[in-house]
């Protein structure tokens, strides 16, 4: 029996669930274009609910200090991990947002800010480069129609975002509506 197999068989059911969640969160996140290690650090902090030092994160995930530090910095930029230091302590500790709804809202807001908003700006710039009079140029008309269609789609996404995600109040109102609708179905 290999070392990893022995380790897994000696884990408690809770530890096995934690390990599986960490692996799956990393796998799922990497398919969305998010760094696997960053996702696994987040998963570790989120699912255990523990406040850990960089050394503890490194040991648990078998990653280097540089990798841990870089990914923790990114997670803090996303607003889903906090760094704290207790009075008299010399080492920072890290914890995750514990509310999955709040975490989801922060990720959606950050992705919109980093990905959707700049894409809308780029499409608008592309449209601005096209001459206002296409003078029968079919290529310009096709390009204009397709870009305008994309802007419409992003406009709908923006409208939904503003109604349901832009603020905590809007988001939690949408969550409560969803919960009450699902409660009425059951």
C-alpha cells in the first residue's frame, strides 16, 4: 500500500470529506480558468473554518511558500480571504469568508469588474472604430450587427446583475425570494 493510500485510510470521515472537497474545488475552479492552487487554498480555509498560518497551509497542501503567498494575496484581492494578526503575535493568519452566499456574491462582483466590464469597453471601442456610414460595405454591417448583439447580451447581464447582485441588499433580497419560492414548491 502506498503512502497516500495509507494516509487516506487513517483519516476520519470529516477529514476525508475535507480532502475530497479541496481536490474537487480545485478541479472545478481550474475548469473556470482559476488557478487550481488558489482554489485549493480557498477550499481549505472555507471548508475547515480554521484560521491558518502560511506554514500550516503549505504543509496541508504540500505547496511552496511563494505559491502560498502569491495565491493568498490574490484571494485577499478577491475579498474572500482575510489576513489577521492577533496582538502580540508575529505571524499572520488567514481565514475565509464563511457564508457561501456572501462568498459567491463577492466572486461574481469581482469577475464582473475584472472580466465583463473591460470586455464591454473593448466592444464599444471596436464599434467606435467602424465608420458611421458603411456605404454598402457588407463586412462593416456584419461586424456592427454582431458587436451590437454582444453589447445587448452584456446589457441584459448587466441589468440582471444590477437587480440581483450589485449590492448586498439586492443580492440577499434575491436569495430570500429564491428560498421562499423553493419552500413553497416543497
